[in-house]
C-alpha cells in the first residue's frame, strides 16, 4: 500500500518516542485556538457527517496518493460528537479474531460497515526507526513480526524529507495486529494527527464490507516486490509504505530465488497476488 502524503512543515518531527517513553525530539502540540476544523477548514481532510472518510480520500489512498488528516482536540470549541473527532475513542464496529485458512488467524467483521468507516487504530509501543530496524535485523527471514512502519514524504525548505512512525505490537497492541496481508486489500492505514504531531495509525475500510468479511492490508512493497520506499518492512508482519515511488510493478528476484531465501508465500488468493508477502531489510 502506497499513499503519497504531504505533511505540513510545522508539524514535522523526527520520530519519535522510545519504548521507555523517552522523547527523542520535542513534539509540537496542535493548538487550534478554540476553532473547529470543520468550520475553519485548516489544511486538513474533513470527515463526512457520519464520521466516515469521503470517497475522494479513499480513491486517493487506493491510487497511492493522499493528504494528512488532522482532528479537532481539546483546543477546539466543538463537542466530542464532532465528526472531525471520528477516530477518538473506540471504533463503533464489532471485530472478531478467527481462523483464516493458510494465513493462520485473521481479523473479521461481526457486522457490515460502510466505505470509509474507521475500524480501529494499530497500537503498540512507539519506537524509533533505528530500534525497529535493529529488531528486524535480528529476526530470521520469514519470522512473524508485528511492526508497522508508516512513512510520510514531504518537502521542507525545498528539500525532500521523510518521517517514519514505527509501532511495535509484539508485546501489546489492539486487535489490528491480527490483520492479514492481501495484494488486493479492503482496508487502508492513514496517519491521523489529534493532539500532537505524531500520527496515530488508523485503519479505514476502502469500500463497503459485509458481515464476516476478513479485513486485509497491503503490507507494502519490499525486497523482490519492486518497492521504492525507504522505510523498513517486516517479514510476515505489518508494513505500510507511504510516499512516492512505492507503487512500481514488481521487478525483483525470481519466485524460486525468493522461496530459497526463506520468503513467506502470499496466500491472499487475489488476481493481483505478487506471490510473496512484502519484506525489506532496510
């Protein structure tokens, strides 16, 4: 999954907070001076009145482009029911963990949801990109991992830059850590900024989904998959690449070479299947 996201320069920090809670850099608090973003339209995507993401944003996400999302917070004048607070609090959807065939366990809907519905936040320990890369390097190829690395590309003072937000759900996290990979996913991860400049990694439905549908994400393009992202991917875990160049067609190693290297075969069964679960050592 590749979403090109332009970040407002004033909100940029170099990720983020170590696992022990020690800040790596000062976080910029989002203060709207009592204004509601729906009324002011301040450099942000607006949710629909029912709290879902609009179709234009879903289409942009599916086409590998997008915009940053900001929400109202305690500095805003609006009530908790404001649609521009749609990801705050528990998602209004019922999710269950169940058997997903060859993929092991998966995450399923217990009730239908509309397109753009907020399904939950991928939570866990917020770690530095260096710590995430170190953990990945220590694991054998094909080992299960619950890192999700969300990378945003932006321009600051005329120079291209990247921001990585890394969440490790191995020890603790939400049900979203059970979401499986698909080369034709029905969900997308988008960074949502609420109280400060660090995005919360929120999962949304790309289309209307029926009861008992399994939720899936594209873990991103990694080694052998033709990916152009510089973010760290995880084998058999969670990887989201957000930025330019991540949507190139596969031009990597031959399937037999990937299998010999211990890569995990993809079992999504979609017509767009790339053959192997995305992975990167970077």
